[in-house]
């Protein structure tokens, strides 16, 4: 299900990165007093091994003992042995493969591996017996965690205490993929904004967005929010059978992974139907000018050392000063990488300090329930001395005929 | 992200079903001594409320007290209030909506709701104080479960002990959707088998499969396994850059949800490139005849009261009798519905007895590593007196020119 499609000219993650990431994760886990990391199918597994699979009821799990140099094992159902063996970390011999049969207990196998790792460590010269604490990946299914908790008497905590530190700061290749994804999404936004919109349903436009994202090289087209008129007031609206009319705004928020790394961009469009009298009214234009300034202020505030909450405040203060603070009902942004939403979150109360290489969205919005919504979203990488903006399509309110 | 696209003429789940499902889940949960069911984003939530959302770091959770008539609450981030309010169970007033702000603890809110439910029940006349045991949905993320375990001192077990019984037996509308999905996938299989294949990459064919599944009304095209030549020996191969050659087999295994309910069908194709001398050899044809008989035997064994393991054995015995038992390396099938893989699993060791209305795949395969693979898969509904086969495309080895 994972495909191994390669694109000529596309940046790939050098295989050595996986060895370095696994070693770093083992080291940090040991520092935190964990016995092992238990990484199920999902972005953490892909980050550490390059193995991308679908989460299913059959357990696939990387068991990484928290000790430098100890071998990590990828536990996989036998019928997935071939793709697992082909993943970069396994193919390069950085990890061992442990297959299980349909009638075996995969969770018991994981428990045995953890106990072996803990015992080896306790018996090693100078090795202090670690408490049996393990870290599990965030997106592991609860059904797997509950079964592990049954067969493995240990403390269970999040592996994200280890992985988030690593994954938040992107490698150069990861930034290159994010940049490529952003450029591809920009082209889709521009194509949609310059095409016919009036008289089509949101769902029909969303379908075109998805096709274009795939045509532009995206792995999958994960979302295509086409929120017209009053639907724009719902930030996570999808795309309905509502027919787009002349004289209304559309919030277009699209993206998905490309080479594993996400695009996510939002622009606000106003369709006149070709009738100049059906342009945006003064209230909308005023609010949009505020939004634009809020977006600009937050972007300009990005630099190493700035806190996540200060970036959020930079956007929020502008909107609040204009008397619209109650209409900005979500945080300013979220990290992006192998997941569409990941650390760092750009949210009030987060004292996390930005580092060069962190990638996240800046996406203030203003939502007037029953009437309209507006949002502008770019993906930003924190550079060594300021923001590196990955989306380059125009941030203006796109007033188009749409016919 | 969820869309609310409606298709004229497509069967929908009547809204009353959601009330009945929630009530049944509450009753069974109470019988099992649970205090509440905690249902995160995923198929269980969709089953109970009709609400389909993407699993994300922001908690969305149905808290259903295990007491007949007690109101269930859907806890959602404020910015998703609009789509949540629009889901069938909320729109019909069967459940309450509880929104939380970006800076609130959603997990704490869930814990409070569980405690309130337990307290109300303990205080009610004749109400025995329930032990604080809760059931969580299978696909809830571990990150959410760990946080709930922190703030709610309770025993945590799987909600699937409740939900699987309900979800396994399909309503008539669910069967109608599965049937529609199957017919759509059949048309895609037939189109692919009759088109050009030789000289194309697997990935290119997979792309066509995905487009056709969407054109046929699928919500998403979740998988398109195109496994040519030796790749066919890996049951969960995806689609690679391997170029399909003349004189080799292709395992085509495709599907995805339509109206929420999955299709999943596999056929085996042999491409000659138009050269009759490049047809299948005797060994392949012999194995395929065995496979076909195994598939037929398992299908014929389907009836209420038959055990899941007996269906598995019906297929496995035929393949083993032909001396190929070691090459059938997976279970015979899996349930299907709102998930692509769900209960009942058709696997050795499962004494589960089939009931009318259960839907599952029958998909024996034979895999010769380094050489080829073959698999045949239909979705079957257990009828009141035998199998109701949802896939109707020809089960024969499809020997085609493919040029």
C-alpha cells in the first residue's frame, strides 16, 4: 500500500540520516531513563526508518532499546516482510527484522524484546538497572497500546518526548521537500483562483484541487477545504454541495504530502461573477487588511529564540487591536513535516523557543459566523536570521470574476 | 476536511439508526460493567454519530455514559463546532455538543464528564456504584489515551468489546453501500484488465486505478496494489516503478470507501503482450486452479453458525492438499465496513460464529517468493442461508494481451 514510487530529480533523505536519527533517539531515550522506544506505524516510524505503511490491526513496531549501539528491531507481520525489508534502515542493515506469523502474539514478541533489552542493559558492566519505562509513538492505536500494557508490566509514556525534539528541527533535505511541496500547492492555488468558480459546487472545486495536487506530484491530496460564503466561518469546513455564487468569498485551504512532507496553504478569494458591483464590501475589505497585517506581523517575528507564543501574539494583537479578537478562534499555526500537524504549535501559552530549521504554518483567520470567513496561511521555516517563507503565491485578497 | 458531499440516489443511513446504535452501545457497555465509552475520531465515532473527521492532535471524543437514556456528549475543539453540530446524531439532537477552547484541557473535560456520569449513576435509586472502568475506541491515538490515563484514575479497556458486536452485523443500508462499492470496484478491475498494461510502470497503472475509483464514486482511493512478476509474491506490495513486461502475472488488489463503506477486490491477470507463446506455464495454471477451488470452497462454506476458522480451513485445506500450504502465508479474510479491515477476521483459531449480515473478504493467495503471486478476493455478506457475493467480476485468470 505504500508504493515506492521515485521521482527523478526529487530530493531523497540520505540513508545515513536514518542511522543518525535512530542513534540520537536511543541516546535521548536513555537520558530520559526509558528502557525502550516502541514506535508503531506512522510518522515517527517513517522518520526513524523510512518505512511508510498503513496503520492496521496487525502490529508493526520498531523496538529501539534506549542504549547507544543496541540493535533496534522492526517487528512486522510476515506478509509484510518484503516491503519492510526494503525500507532504507532495514536495507542498509541499521535494524533487524523480526517477522511474526498470523497465529503468534505480536504484542508478546514486543514485550520479550523490551525485557531482553532491559536485562542486557542491567547486566552490562556499570549499567544501572533501568526502571522499566517505555515510550510509545503518538499515533499508535489505543488497541495496540492496551494490549502492550496487558503483556508488559512497565510504565508507558509518550515517545514524543524524544521524537519531537528530533523531528522539529528539519534536515536540509526535509526543508527541500517542504519547499517543493509548497511550490506545488502554490501552483494549484493559482490555477484554481484563475479558473471558473461561480456556479460550481464546493465539492466539484475540491475534486479539481485534489486532481491538481496529484498532478503536481503530491503523494496524496489530504485536504481541500473550499468554504464559500457562510461556510468560510467554519475553519475546518470540508467541501459541500453548496453552489458558489457571485459576490462571495471563498476560503481555499489545501495540501497533502509530497515525498512524505506536507504542503498546507490558504488563500482567500472573492468571486464577482464578472459584475463589478458584486465586489467585497468595505467591512470585508477592512477585515482583510487587518488579517493581512496580522499575517505579516507574525511572519516578521520569526527568528531563532523567539517563543511560539510570541509569534501567536504578534498575529493576535493586530486582530485584537482592530476589535476583531473574538473572531480569531484558533491558534496561529502548527508545525509541519511528516505530519500535517506536528510540533511546534504556534499557540498562546507555549514558551517553546524557535530554532533554525523548525517549520510551521502561520495562518491567522477571521470568522464571522453566518456571514463569511477569511484566512491566510504560509509555511515558514525559521532561518538563522529570520523567516524563510515557503509559499510564494500572492497573499492579496484575490478578487476574480470566477466565470 | 470531511466534506459532506451527497450523491443523488445513493443510500444513506437513516438518522434513527444513530439513536438506536448509541442506545445499544450504552446498554452493552453497562452490561459489561463499564462506566462510559470514550470514542475518538474514527470508524466507531462515525458508526455511532455519523461524524467523520480526520484524527488529529486536537481531541474530539464522544463520551457515552454506560446507562440507558443518559445523554452522550461529543467533545470537540471549538473551531470544529460547525461540522460537528452538523453530523446526523448532533443535528437530530441525540447527543450534546461540548466545545473546548485552544487553551483548555480537552482531556480534563472528558475526565469530568466520566466522573459526572459515574456519580449520577451511583446516586440514582437502585444504581450500583460502577467500578470506574472505561472503554476506548481502537483507533484512538496513544497520545490521547496516555493523557486520559493521566487525568482519569480508571481502568482502561477496549471499547471494541462493545462496538465490534454491533458493527459486525450490518444494517440493510450498510450492505447496500458495500454492494455499491463492490460493483464500482468491479468496473475498475474490468477496465484495467482490458487496457494497456505491458510497458507501463506499476505506479502508473496504480494511478489509473485511483482515478477510476474516484470516478466511480469512491470517497478516497485507499489502495491500489499492482504487483507484477516477482512483486506479486509480497501480499502487501504497493506499486513500484517496475515496468510490467509481457509474459508475467499481475496481482491487482484495489479498493477504498464509498459512502464510508469499503470495497476490496483482487483479481489475477496474466499479460502476454499479444504473443501467444508468452502465456502462463503449466505450474502457474495448476496453482491457479487450486487457488480458484480454494476460493470457491471458502465461499460455499459461508452460512450462519459456521465458525470463522472453518471458512479459513475450507480455503486452506484445498491449498494444503495440493502441496502448496506453505505458500498461503496469510489468513483467508477480514471483515469490512467502515474500516477496510475489521471484525470478523477469517483466521485459524477464531471460533467466532457467523451471523447473517456479517461482511468480510475471502482472499486466499499463493506466493512463490522470487517468482510470482496470485490472489482472488471477493467481499461476501453472510446471508440467512448462504453467501451473498458482492463482487461479480469474473474470477478466472485474466489472460490478456495488455498492449
